[in-house]
């Protein structure tokens, strides 16, 4: 019974081929038609078709639509759409050895499909690893806060750091045929274990900077007052009176609280 079924299936297969031949379609024409159909390929928008014939790269097709290519070629479709690569938050020591947390996003696109297909094993994974490496390198090259105006810092020079990060990622991913469009830091902060201490340091620095500006302004006002008194010949002050006046003005201008005036009923020397 099983033999009868197997024979029935074999005859059905033979009937399919012989039926086409019997319909007037030559076997050679069928073979040519199947090969021609195998050569047809579609390329969608945002894709490129990488072709390989007998182990050799033969070219890439970026034109959208239906194309006819070598039927013997091996085809691989790659996306050329713009992609975003966001790194995980990494804890790194900056140039001063201060632990910080940093993350970035990179906008990139496949530019050379041959390099993306054959130069690296997995170009998406390669871009991700190289992006994270570049972010760590940039974070360790610059300090979080600058100690002087000429020094670049991660927090105070966003544009310069962005250009440096973009150049770093581009240099690392060029071997994979990737074009880096933009790279920006999305998170930058002190590590939790030192955040409170560094906040107090920033506040102290802000207080010192404010005091410095107040003193500079107060000295300028005192100098202007002395010059105005001497120019208008309002009162003649010797060195001791000038010193007393300067002291009083600086106390008034630089003090945190309002001063209480004292009326002197005598002279300056009593």
C-alpha cells in the first residue's frame, strides 16, 4: 500500500514536468526563464544592494526600483537610513581624576556599503562599541570644570567638546564606511558619591567670583570719589583722612548687611 502511494507521488512529479513540455514549452526556454527571473531584484528607498559574485565584490546598487542583476550573484541588503546610537551612562574619571557620569548620542549613516558589509563583522555593533570608547576617551581627556578661562572643560565648552567627540567617533568608525553626522553629550554629571562635595565646591567658587566682582567695583567707586573730591576742591584730605574714607567706603560697599551710620560729634582725631 505504501509502495502504491510512493509510485503515485513519483508519477505526479513526472507529470508536472512532462505536462509543461507537452504544452509546447521547451525545457531550455523554461531554464532561461527561471534564470532571468532569478536576476530580478528590488531596491527599496533607504536601502542598498551589495553584490558578490564567486567570492568577489562586484558592486552596489542604490537606485530604487526593480533591477536586473547577475543571477549568479550573492545579494545582501543594507539600510542606508540615518540612525541614532545612544550610549549607556558610563562612569569615568575626568582629566583631574574626578569621577563623573557621561552619556552621548551619535547620528550616523552608512556611506560606503562595501566597507560596512566586508570590512567589519557587524557594523552596527562596531559603531556602538567605538562610540562608547570615544565617549570615555573624551571624558578622560578634559576636566569637568575649567580652572582658568583658557582651559576647555566638559561643562563649560559644549560646542568645542561636541566637535572633538564627532571627530573622535568619525575617525574610529570610518573603517566601517560610516559617516557621522552629529555627536552630542546627553548626560553629564558628577558621580553620586562626590556630587554633594562638588556642589559645595561650585557654590564656594561662585561666592568667591561674586566677591571679587564686588571688590573690583567698590575700589573703582572709591577711586572715582577721591578723584571727584580733589577735582571739585570740596575738601582737602590728608593721607590719614583718605585712608579712613577708603576704609569706610569699602565696608559700606562690600558688606553683606546694611551698615549703621555713626555720627562723629568731634574731629577725626578725637
